[in-house]
């Protein structure tokens, strides 16, 4: 029994039992014995917000359909910071329409209509959707499992109130939606297929309290001010050229300095811990990634394989077309359907029968048969991960238990063919360099090595002043089939990860379904200075890949044993990490990371010779400096260097030249006063070496 207060506040429940956990509507019956958590209208609970935003997406969809009746709805999922709904509409929705959409949403909210769930037999549901003529909903329904399909009516009058195909769950009624905002609209494609119908993706967000929405919108404004794409351009840190390719970052000299300093810092820390640096190729044979499981596991985000034979190339082209036709289903081009059969026939005529092809032309079975045919074809792949290469480094010679642990590290670039709509600046790219390391150890060494990698990640974050983070332990979802390896190995790996998390003393949460496909992991979820969360460092335990690659070491019993493998990356990727750092610091980096640490600004020609001497002295001391002898006045000079986020501006005139001093100003606008040049250089060196706060002081 629950009290009347909680019953009134309840909006849904999370039930856990039989290895499953899910959120359900208040009106749905409990499935039997289970643990029940009551969800309430609070902005502090991720489940509650997820539920609210899912329901608000329906409210927005209804409002759009009301205003633009020709709209075809596609799907509208909740997100971590809001929701979106993809729509097919010939008319473009613009920011000028947002106020109208919000006004219509407010009307729906004020009506406080219930969200009512209706389950319909699959045959009847498909007939209903067929009558409605929305190919997207038909496709969504065909992808859904089960003998029944669920629909939600925003109200109680089926056929009169708004109705949408949906698995749920939802809040009890539209009146629960208190604070919302339509934020933006962008272009998208159905299922990410650029050859399909262009769609419009309308984004919004929602909170239970208006104050939370206000805080979030203020955070967005601050995020715009800190946008790493804008700051990166202004400070000359990186660029992306469409001639090189979307999502492929070109590090400019200033950005390369930041990246180099970060890598030097981490490399020094790794060398202290006994790591060995290696270099490995950016491509590898398909067999390598087939053994690891990366191919075709990352099929949706891999660059296409480079097959060596004409047969392999032909099968790959046919497979890609068959997948596209299958994804389009009812909306597929009939000519493309026919082309698949023609291409399959041409392959069999030239190279023989493809085993497993269906007589009825089923696309699902055709795709399976083409995949199977490619399994024996040789070729190469741009690497999606570094671990298979490091495994080969380990396997390059026989190891003894006395050699272990072996710690192999590399700043290795990997490639993922992300959808064009998902690529963004440095934080979502198609080529990125990971600070990857793989540790090979005995089972007895796993605990100590895991703990050391967790401590290293914490040290990296603390050095950069990123102390606000939580730890997420990602475990396997037993109901999913995406994981490789035996249950026995997973039990050992999860026990090792949990033990390391507990031993570290860091508060952590256990989250099922967040494991990598080969092993559980510890992720560092870092909150930046304006409250946004980023997944950065990661540590993973892996009992599976060493077995798949038949790795071994000779134990004290003179018999071969399989090592345990630990994957770890404190930064995660250099591109993403630097993008986050740019926004965290708003481009005002600590002295040790700043591309230009000190600007020397001369007052006039009379002090130019001394200014050059100061500049050369700074360079000789290893301080990155710029010399400004322009003829403009000193005020505009200082403003320009502050805008460039240079940590210190040294003003030198005739008086400073005579006394051998410098007039020190910082980028925040403070004048620190005169200092002997050697004292200033010493203070800078101490600040750089300590990677700490400013040590330069007046006097």
C-alpha cells in the first residue's frame, strides 16, 4: 500500500523482476511478482523526465497535425535533454511557426486529456494503418514484435481525439505537461537513408517546473557563447573542409599545440606506470575484424569494406541496395526491387551459386545470404577500433606470466561513418584519435590494474579541473543478443569491474545494457561548468577477445593460459575531449594548454628592441609567446590579445626597458603591475609545470 500523497503525485511506475526492468503507465496492471518504484513529477529523476518528454512529443505532434493537416508523422522519441518528432510535410516549418505550435500545445495541455492505451490485434492494426496510408507508421509497425500493437489516444474518444502508434509509456494526462519549449527544426532522412524522403525534425524540451525550463534555456544561451565550433574558428584551433569530408577534423597549429600538450601529459603519466607506446596501421584485413566481432557489428557506422575481388565488390553493391530497399519497405522504388534480383542473377552467372538465396525473393533472407557470401571474401577495412591491432602486438611473441601485465598504448585514429545529420564539430566526427591502451594481465592482476586505470582517469580529469563527474558501471543486458562470449566470462568480467569501482571509492551507478559488446565498463560521466554531462574516460574489462584470438601466456605451471584484457582511454577521443575542453573553458585555457601563453606588446618604436629581447627570452625559457610591435595604441592591443584568450599581456615601454621589467596584465582585465623579467618567467614556468592556477602575482 502507498499513502494518498504518493498516490496523488504518481505519474508512472518502474517495475523490476525476472531480469527485466521497465517503466509502465499508471493504468496498466502489474505483471505479477515484481519490485515497484513509483515515479513522480520531478525534474530530478531521469525516468520521470524521459516519460514527460515522450508525452510532450505526442502533444507537439498533435499540435503540428492540427495546424498543418497534411502532416505525416514518422516517430518522436524522448532524448536526454528533450525530444523530437520527425515529420513528412511539404511545407517547411520555420522558427516563425514555433509560437503557433506552442500556443496549440498549451490548448491541448489545458484540456487535460488522458493518455489512453489501446492494444489491437496485429492483423487489425495493420489494416487500420493501411487505411490511413502513412507508410512510416506501417514500417514502424512491421518492425515491432508481438501479436498485438499498441496505440495511444490523447483523450478517450477513439477516432475523434489524437491517436498515434506507440509502445508508451506516458504520463496520466496532458495536464501533467507544465513547462515546454519548441527549440529548433532541422533536416533529416527516414532511418538515416539519404536516398529516402527528406524529413523535418522538430526538437523541443520539457520539464515539470517552469524554473527548470528557465535554467535550461539559460544554459543553452551560455552553451551558444561557448560553442566550440565558433571559438575554434576564432582562435584558429581546427577547421573542417568539405573538400576533405564532413566529420574529418583538420587540426590547425593552435589546436595541435593543445592536443600535443594533452598527449605529452598523458604519455608521461603512462610511462611512469610502465606503459609501452606503439604505432599500428589505420586499416586491417577483414578477417581481423571478423574475429574480433567489430565487423559487421559496427555495420551501420563503418566505412564500406574494400574487397579485393570483383565478386566481393559485386556482392557488396548488391547487399547495400538490398538493405536500402528493405529499409524502405512499402515506400521502396519498384525499379530498385527489380534491380536487386537482376544484380543477384548477374553475380551467380559470373561466379556461381550463392547459397541460401530464397526462392520467394524475400529481402530479409536475400540480405542474410549475401552477408554469408561475403564472409569468405578477403578485403580491408578502415579500423573502427584499435584493440584488434594491439592484440596482434601482444601476440607477436610468446609471453610468460613473468612478462605480465603488458601495457600497450597508442594515440590511434579510428573511423566511423556517422550519418551526416549526426556529425557536429569535434564532438561527433567520422575520424577520431583515441588515447587507447590495452593491458594484458593474469586473472590475479585484474583488480590492481583496473584500479590503476580508474585512478589514472581521475587524475587526468582533476588536473584539468573537471572534478564534477559521476561513474557509470555499464553491465550486460541478459535479454539482449548483441554481446559476445560465454556467460562464465561475463560473470567474471562484471565482478572485476564492480570490484574496481568499489575499491576506487567513487560513487557509481550500475546500468544494465550499457556494456560494450565484448565486456562491461566503467564510464566517467563528466559535468562541465555549465551543467552539461559528457561521457569521456572509459575503462573496460574483457575476458572474451583474448579467447577469440587464442591469446596465451605460459603460467608458472609451464602450461598456456588465456590473459585478461583491459581497455582504457582517459580522454576517450582527442577530438571530442578537446571540443569539450574548449566549451568548458570558453577558450580561456590554463597556461600549460594555451597555444599562446604570453603576448609582448610594445608601447612605441622606442621600446621595440627591448620588446624583442623579452620575446626571445620567453621563447628560450619554453614559454609560447607572441610579439606585437604594431603602431596602434596599447589599449586596442591589450583588447585584441584578451579577445584571443592569451593568458598574460606584457606591456613594455621605455620605463620597462630601462629597468629590465615588464608590466603584467592578465586576460581578465586585471593589471598585475611591474615585475622583473626573470621573476615573471620563473612564475610562468612554475605555473606551467604544476599545471595549476595562476602563480603570477603583482610585484
